[in-house]
C-alpha cells in the first residue's frame, strides 16, 4: 500500500521538523541515547547527531516515540487500532542510503516527513519471518535469492513529505535519499 502526497497533511505538521534536530540532539545527550550511525550499510562510531549527518552518516534513532513527545503522541493514538506501535527515525543525507536491502520481522509503516526517498520493495522470500530468519541484517542477501525470488521489484516509488508506505513483514526493501 502506498499513499503518495507532496506535502504533510496539517494534522502531521510539527511532528518532527528539521529545525527540531538540535533540540532532539540535546535530549538524546541528556538521556544518554546514541543513534546507530550508518554509511552505505557500514556501522560507524557516533560523534554527534549533526556532525555525523553533515559528514554523510545516516542516523537511526530507535524508539524515538519515547524521546520526542509529538511522535510519542502519534504512536499513542495509533495504539487505538494497532497492538504494538513504536517509531524509528532514519535521518539520511541526500544521495545516500542507511542500510542495504533487508527484511524486517514486523509490519512497517513508513511516513516520509522531510525530503524525498526512493523505495524499492521486493517480495517476501520467507513468509512471516522470525527475527532469526530476517535477511540482509547480518550480511548481504544471498545472490541465489536475487536471481530467483527477488528478480523484479513489486514496487519502485519515490516518497515525498506526507507519503506513507506499508511494508508487510518479510518484504525485502531498500531506500535511497534523493539528490
């Protein structure tokens, strides 16, 4: 499922804006939260949110709903309809990717807040994978799968602010920030 928009709906404005990043960085420091910093799939040492971003690193902040109240309120509202809801923020510099193609062990909704990101989604070579069965998390997806089950993407789309993409559990996916 893909809902494409060209701007955030009014109800989501102010959720997390680029000008909020210094305050978010201060909150992370106060709570001793360090994001994962990735450069084209390689994990890097954390030196500071803005410094790493300027140097081309993507920041992955798990459970940002516990750090940033507006995101926490959105997750709380979603819990009325979904059992287990939490948020992860990917802050990715232009023309780069945080992580290589992989699967997740849960259904994922992506909400693009700022900038543009191109998503490529493939099928699910393992139906409803358990954590230990995820692909691409601890090394590349085997070429044999690319040659057979993952030959053609099922979706190739650019997300703009306000766009929402649903990824079913087990779907192989990758994203690259726009130039």
